[in-house]
């Protein structure tokens, strides 16, 4: 049908749901997050956004993250290992 889903929320967690047919209207920043804008805003594509949050943590949702990993390191890891946490764990010895 070619329908497009709009999620209206200020919660960044919804960025993981963005794809070619789904966008998030961020009510806090008053922007529409499509796949490209998620990458611009967070440095990672939507399909690994949840892994990004797992690495950096999210105080709002009580996710502690990985000690010593901030946004820059998380983005670097997810660029090197684009399949996400599973691929990072497979390569811990590197």
C-alpha cells in the first residue's frame, strides 16, 4: 500500500524502529528521524541503535552501559562491527 508509519515521541529508544517505512517524529527536538537522520544524530544506523545504547548506557532507562565506553567508542566499535554486539563479542580477542 505504500503507507508510512509515524511514531510521535520524544523517547530516543524508538530510533531502533526506524526503517524505510517508519519514521520517528521527535517531539523534543521537533525533527523527523528517518534512517539517515538517526545516523546523523547518533552516529549509528537504526538496526544497531539498541546495541549503541547497551554500550553507552541510558540513565533514563537504568541501563548502565559498559564501563569506559562512551558515544565515540561505541560508534567506532559499531562501525568496525556492523552486525552489533554479537559481532563485537565474537571478536573480543582482537
